[in-house]
């Protein structure tokens, strides 16, 4: 058998799961990254805590101006949700780019956020939407903003013995526009470059722009310089060019087997232009 | 952790291709290995074993999953359908016929996974165009056909179903 031996527990509540997390235990949500690492023995915990039986972790709801997405919500549910399409269109646009149908049927938003792959779509969405992560631990629950949650490659603000219970993002406002642009070698592969753009407009003028890039550093990368270059201006050739120029300092891509850092920066600029032009034309 | 530690087996009871089965297995056993080794349903293939190739695609509770990225213990209480059950049901007889006619299977290794995956698309959206078909099967590797014949077969099946 491929994975190293482990014990298995399937708690039915968050409290039960937390109680099991002491020691060398790993949470199993959708398993679409974890089981692969188990198969390759890159990960070999003593205990696997399967949270798929915890009902309170599923489901999408809207409360006032906040969209709450349970940690165990599958990518496929996000893809098909009318609430997500209407209230979090950035997520609706990004989800079909995640892997393939058989993987989206199992993979969960909580798992993707906790794994924190800097090339993944949902962590970048969460940061672009300035969302929050709800975390449970033995001391109760706390909320951490996306900006504070992602710390490095696969590194987050989650402490030992904690788990994500939900993700919250602000519901889309009427003057907000969103666009996702990504380039991958094959549909469903991790992006070589990509931007999740959330732009707040006042008429034709940009009030605020949160452009978050994947595969552009150790975490999803919020381009503050590009956002500042757009703020107060209309989206036109000049402001797009200024935003593109700012990316040199905003982003910190690294070489990998697919492309060099320079290629990724170039692609990020191309994605930026596409996203902003689409937003301006909408 | 060494292989030598003792892990008590866990009883998995599931409905596989309409039949209730129960086996005591180690928690670390993948669903596809459970199907192949415990139940001798060898139609689901084991390729990359880390979720990339799609050869192990099976249906669990109505949706397709990677049999190598789900543990057998996670299928406890679930309805599992493999290519054997899907073939016997007749649900994809037309698709299988088109695979034959168009030579969409060469070595045949990817074919069960391709059929499981295409079945889901055809059930949801028989009118899917070639781009949608290619996106839908993007997680299933074929190393022989170049995909063209597979896309042809799926497209043809969808068109025929739409006309009925």
C-alpha cells in the first residue's frame, strides 16, 4: 500500500475534531492534495481526522453584507451556487479554473485555504475580496483577515490544534467589478500567472483596486503599488500602464520548472491588462 | 513512521454497483485499491496514484471522484459505481459504441476513466461543444489517441442524445 500506516477517526462535531488534533494528527477535508502527499509518503501522520462528517462545516449563507462559506463546501458547490454567482462573482469565475471536475467534486474551500498554495485560486480570491478566515481551536473561535492569514509557501496563521470552520467575504456591491485572468499550460493546471481583480468604481473612476496575483510570490500577492496607481483614475491605457509598471515591486515571482520569474512577471502584466480592460468595458 | 506499527482494520460497508459489500481494511487503503484488490473490480485503473491521470475515476454518491485520492474508509455508507456497473446499467451504451466506431480506445488504459468522466458531462450537458468537452476531460490522460477521437465520440453521443 502506498501511504504509511495511520489511524483514522471521523468526528461528528468541531469540538470532537479539535480534541483529536493533539499529537501527530492531520485533518482530512477533501483530500485532493493531502491524499496525494500521503500516497507519496511526503506526509505520514499517525492519525487522520476526517472532518467530512461534520455537518456544520457545509453550506453557503448570506447574513447582511457577508457571504459565509462553510469550510467543507466543495468547489463544485461553489461553481453551481446561485448565491456565489450573485454575491461573490469573483469566486464563481475562479472556481472552474481549479483542477478538473472529479477533483472539484471533492476539494473543499477550507482545504484550499489551509493548504495555502501560492499558485491556487481560492487563496488569491479570498485576499482580493479582503475576506476573513474563521478558525476554531481549544480556546474557542477567532477570525483572521486574509492579509494576516497567509504567511508564506504553505504557511498560514493556523496554529497546531486549530482548524478552519468557515470563510467570510463581503457580498459584492453594485459599484464593484471583478475579473479573473489566468494562464495555465493545460486547462485545470496550476496557473503560471493569474490575477484576481476586485475594483470599486465611482462612475468611471477607480475608488479602490485590489489586484491579487497567484504564482507571484510565497503567498497570494496583493499588488499595493498597482492598486495605488489605479486609484483616483479612470481605467485607460495610462493607468493600466502605471499599474503594470508597479508590478515589478509588488510581486516576487520565482523560477520553477515551467517558467522563469521574468516570464511570470511578464505574464502577470498581460493578465493585468486583460482583467482591467474587461472591467472597464463591463 | 515505520510500516511495522499495528493499525486495527476498519470495517467498510458500501453499495458497489448495486451490491452491498463489507470488508475490514486498513485506513490507508485507497478506494481504487479497495475496488481492485478486495472486490476484484479491475476496470478502474491505477495510473499515477496521485490524482493527475484520471484512470481511476469512479462515481461516489452520484459524482465522479479520483479513486486514488479517496480512502476506502471514506466510502463507508456510500454508493459507488465503477465502470463495470456503469456498463451493465446501459447508461453509456451509446457512448461505448461511439468509442468503438471512432477508435477512441487504443491501448484502453484510460478508457474506463474517460467513460466515467464523459458520462457525467453527457448527463448534465449533452449539448457541450468541443471546448467544453476538452475542458471536462482535461483531467484524464490518454497517451495513444491524441484525444481527437475521444472528443469526437463524446460529441457525437451528445448530439445523438439531443436529437432524441
